[in-house]
């Protein structure tokens, strides 16, 4: 007779132990994350939280010390200026188990996430789970394509793990050089690139989903784009699409300057501007399907372009 689903889950839990690590800095409320962990079909065997500055409210959450399966919960206090790389390295070092699961404090986990990530470890030492947008309004739906790999663009052959939804063994983490503690931004992408370049197998588990709420206003959106672009440039990571942004704007500025001497070019410049605005709407409208997106999407596109160019220049200089 075949094993029941309950027997399968029990067997998986017995033969592989996993530590879930989470970095925190001034997180006011992670109750949604904690609740999603409590509902997992297979729970983590250990929690390691690193708290930069010790200002987080989360240590007062009684759930952590009363976890229903009596799992190990540990806190590691860090200096207030500690970045995510420092926090993750400290947490992985302190973890008892070889198999490490990583997510962020601002996320919630689909109920099968741990189970499916553990299944991924059966096929590779690095597991890339998926991360989806948990949008509450039209603006956040417009932001999502700028922050996430949308489902219709997910390619399991090229998809790289991000620390919102990632699994890695301690062995690979050590071999690859850990998270670079000089990197405050895009540190997970830098690590993922090293894994990819080292030809270490990455197994993508598209149905191991973590939900993340996109930025809710223009200032936080701009900061997100700036930090990621700055991190890429500072970490010497160059993406072709960034080069295309510079080319587009240098070309546009050149046209505007030429238009000062040859006025008919103003019409061509205006047409190109309209085409670019329409392009910014068409490419992402299918993810929103709300009339208000017609006004929001062009603003996000231009703001994103400006942040990327500025952050890239600053990152390269530094």
C-alpha cells in the first residue's frame, strides 16, 4: 500500500531539518508572517531572527515563545548599523541545521511553502521559490511589475533566487563566500549571480510562493528603485536594460538640443515622447486592468528611469 500524504509529510520532516532565518530592523508588525508560518503544512525546525538595533516590536509577540510545535526560536541582536548581509550571515552561522530557508520580515508564506522548498532541496542545494505581489490597491498593482518577476515572465531556466523566497545549504553558502557584508543593497542578487556563475545547480520551485506587498507611494517606490540600482552599480553588476535606459535618454536629450537649431525636430521629439508614454502603459496594463493605471504607469516609468540613472551614476562613482 502507498503512503498517505500525512506519512509522506512525516517522512520528509524526519529526514531533513531546516532552519528559517529572518532579518529584522524596526519592524513594527510581522504578525502576518508569523501567522503564515503557523499554518505551514510542515513547519520549520528552527527560527533564527537577527534584529538590527534591538528596536523591533517583534520580541514582544507572544507567539514566538509559544509556537505550537515547540520549535526552537532564537534572537540575535546586532548593532543598529548592521545591514541585511550581516544579519543573514550571522543567522546562518548560528543555525543548527544544514538546510537554510530565507524570507523577509515583510512577507507572508503560502501554506505549502516550507514543504515545497524542502522538496526542492531533494534536487539541488540551492532552491529558488517564487514571490508574488499582495496588492491592496491600484497603485500597488502598478508598482508590482517594477519590483517582481511577473508570472507570465517566469523562466525557470534563468530565474535566480531572491531572499524573499530562497533555500541554500550551509556548504554552498560557505563555498560561494557568503553574503558580502560590504553590500547594503542587492546583496541577494550578487550572491545569486555568484551561484549562477559557479555553475551550482539552482532548482526553481514556482509553486513555493511568498507574498510581498509592493510600495504604496511614490517616495517609497523611488527609494526602492534607487536602492536596487545603486546596489547593482556598487556591486559591479551591470544589466543590459540599464544601458538601454541611458541610451534612450541621451538620444532624447540630443534630439531636444538639435531641435533648438532645427525646429521641425520638435514634432519628431514630441511623437517619440508620446510613443514612450503609450509604451509604459501598454507593457504593464495587463497586470492592473484599471483605468487609473493610464495615469499612474507613465509616472512610475519616468520616475524609475530617473532613479536608475542617478543611482547607477552614484554607485559607479563610489
